[in-house]
């Protein structure tokens, strides 16, 4: 069942849980994500990140994501993750995505505000939800560190309140200690930032860089107000390991066997993540 982000996050608010957002970088991961959600009977967010467009163009994978969502037995939101260009955002809207993220967090506050308002007005006219980001993770989507302290990027609750009121967004991604990519050690998360942002904005909050956070960290984040958790790196790693094992077993020389092994491995990893996010 295809729904928008506002609708799916309302379900999370009802039971004080979080909805997992997983990047579908191809048809194997798309199948893994939907199958995992259906097996657990939990809603899920399918996402296409602009940074991944070089691997699977949104024009090809987008319609498949939307079709999978419509046919799914559970509520599914189809989301553009980290849309940094207006061209990509408008393409997602034309294709029928039910949610878009405008990521102008690297820009000065006023420019972030202006672009977010522009996107929100266009998307809301189409019944599409909008996520924006305030504060920054100390790594970009590539996972590369900029060599700065995480706390230098934390979201300010007072600024978040003003930003939400002026933009009328549906969800806000905040920075409170997570990072994109693989963690060398458990991140130090500032849950007071989450609590204060939740109180000031009264919006569902989003955790980016969710892969690698332990279960206790997820539990505390959800209790503090996180309602959407972005998860990709470790799902992708699980697929890589599944494919590697299939190749090393030497039982087949067909690519489809390797892709199927990767899909099964990703599905199990997504199921584990969804189960954790679903705990109130």
C-alpha cells in the first residue's frame, strides 16, 4: 500500500516506534526490503538516494519502487533520500514518489530555509511529504570524514523550531552524533539534542547514519523522539558478504545466483533492523 511520509510516521507516533528507511540501490535490495517488511508485517520506507543515481538511475528504479509499494501488503512510502538538486527532486515528484528530502544542510541557514520552503510548497500541492535537514553529520553521503568534531554540527533546538514553523516540513533530520558509513567505534549520541528538538518542533525526527548504532542507542533515540531511521551501509555489507560466500562456494557461475544470495542476506539484515526499530 503506497502512502506518504506523513502518513507512515503517524503510525510510528501511535506506537512510539520508528520506521526504517532503506535505500533500494537495485532490484535485489528492493525485493529484500519489501519482503522483510511483509514478513514482519511492519511499514517501511523505500528510498532512492541522489548519490546512488549513478548506479541505478531513478528513471529505471523509481517506477519499480512505486509498483512494489502499491502491491505490498504493508504501508510503504517511496522516498527520495538526500535530494541535493532541484532537478532530481522534481524528477522524483513527476515519477510519483510520495516523499522527498531536500538536503540543503551544507548551505547557509537562510539558503537552506529558502530552498526548503520552495520544495515544500511544490510537494505539498501534490500531496507529497517533505523531509529537510538542519545541522550536519560529520560525514557526507560518501562516508568520508571532514575531520571535525560531531558536536560542531549538532542541531540547535531553537533554530529547529524557527525552521519548522517557516518551512512547514513534515519531518526533520537532525544531527546528534551519528555519521554516514561504517563506524570504527560506537558513536556518542547526545539524546538531549533529540529530546529538545522534539519538544521545540513537535515533529517526527529523523536519524541519519543509523547503521552501526547498537540496540540501546536505537531504543534511547526512539524514546527521545526519533521516528524515522535511515539504514543502508550494513544492509549493503550484508549483501556483499552474501554474494561473496556464493562466489566462493563455486556452485554456480550465473550472476543471478549471486544476486539472489545477496538479496537473501540483505533481507535478513533488514528484518533484524526493522525488529529493533519496532520496539517501543
